[in-house]
C-alpha cells in the first residue's frame, strides 16, 4: 500500500527555520517525517529568506490578497519581502506536485503557512491576528491541496495520524 505523502511546515518537524531561528516542534509532525510520510518545507527559506530573519506580517489583506497583488508582506523594519513569500509559495507548490502530495499540515498564524488565521499589520504599525490564510496556504488551497494546521491534525477524516 502506498504511503500518503503530505507537506509539513519544517518548524513543526523541529527544523530551526523560524524568524527567530527556532522551531515549534510538534512530536506528531516529527513522527510523520521520521516515518517517511511527510516532507518538511519552509516556504520563507525556499523564497530566499534566512533564519533568523526580521519578523514579517501581511499588510493590506490576507495571503490570497498577496497572491492577487492587492496586499504586501513587510518585515518589521519596513522592508518589502512580498517577492520572497510568493517565490516560497510557488516552490512549495512545485514540491507538492513533484512528490504527489495532496495535503499539507502547516503552522497556524504564520504569514506563509497560516491555514485559518494569519497576522496583519495596521496602518499604525500594530500587528494583529485575523481570519484568513497565509501566502503559501492560500496558494496550495487554490491549487486544491487539502490544507490543515497542526491545531487540526487530530480527528481529521482521511488525514495522516501521528
């Protein structure tokens, strides 16, 4: 029987790729990777950003708006990193297609990977959490991959079990 391959946010697998240089290890995700059932990806690094890096937020909408050219991703120092986020999302999609992945388990709240929530920055510079997907989650969803967060992993019909 063929194993289901899914993509997972690399930070959830214990890879130190977050903006702060750390990770958000989730033992369930690490187990999926160890069993060869999941491929760890970090869209922000695939897009050319280092770890650590200055934290970034979507400004002017959600990940879908970034892909449509209606919003941008700015780091906390004001640099526009939109192109990096879009490139990383496209690279992630290409990996999914190459691997035959049909789903992804991504880090909730991330401007790249947020599945149901992401962060945006208001005109006054204040960051706040909003309903909506990050850039990569949005692109994968648009391409009909099933996208869930680590918060939704247990109890998903047909989803991989840790």
